[in-house]
């Protein structure tokens, strides 16, 4: 049974074509939502932490006059994991620069949402003239903010999940009750 399409009373879902390539050593998956206009401007959208391409599809649906590209970041969604583990935001930034080059989207508008805003800001600072859009940007380190105890608890949750065998870790980190509690608290 197919799941109902959210906002079907307002938007018609666009069908994205799935693509893949090895980028920065990671099997990367992305979806291209084409426009009826072959000369349409391209927007590359980078999702937030715990997200994947599904979280930005409503944007693609609402912008049919644009060609929209939405990758799953390394270690998220259908993309593979980092070969030696992620070590820094710089690693994500380097991956983004390579992604834009490999997919011939170096002149695209790049939109980063939440954690994706950090990836975009870090990866593209001073490197381009094409527009960058940051949606719900994170501008303060969570471990220094007003919810630092909860943020530290959340960080510990991810560390513990990373110590588990891969299948157990994924199940633990995506367990709906914990995800909901962490999302509400943070």
C-alpha cells in the first residue's frame, strides 16, 4: 500500500529520478526533479541532520519552475557511509564541493537546511558567486547554548549508537520514540 502524499490538496508530487556516483569515497545517491523548462535554473538542496532527500521533496514539488537536485548526505538515507568515519564538518564541505563538480552543478543555487546550512556555509565559503540560501541556519554550538545538558545527552546518544554493530546502531538511532523525544527536547 502506498503512503498518502502530504499536501496533495495543494501540490502535485514531482517524480525524482534517482542517480548515484562515488563522491569523496562514498556511494552517494541523489534525486533530480526536472522542470518542464529545459533552461530552468538548478537548485541543489542539502538536508539537515537525521534527514534525507524526502524532507526536502515538498520544496521540489512547490518549485516546478526549477530543476531541483536533492542528495542524501554521506551516512544518511540511501547514501553509503564514510569509508573511515566522518571526522569533521570540513569533510562534509569537501564532499559538497566534489558533488557539485561531479554532477555539473557548480553554478547552481545551493540551499542548506538546518545542519545542511553548516555543510553549505563551510563547504562553499568564498568559493563561488552563485547564490547560497541557508534555511533555519544553526548559528550557535548546541553544547554551549541554553540546552547544553540536553544537547550533551543527545550527543551521547549518537556516540552510543556509533559504538553498536551497524544494524543495531541504525535501529537504535532511528527508534521512533527516541527520535521524537530528542527532536522535541532539542
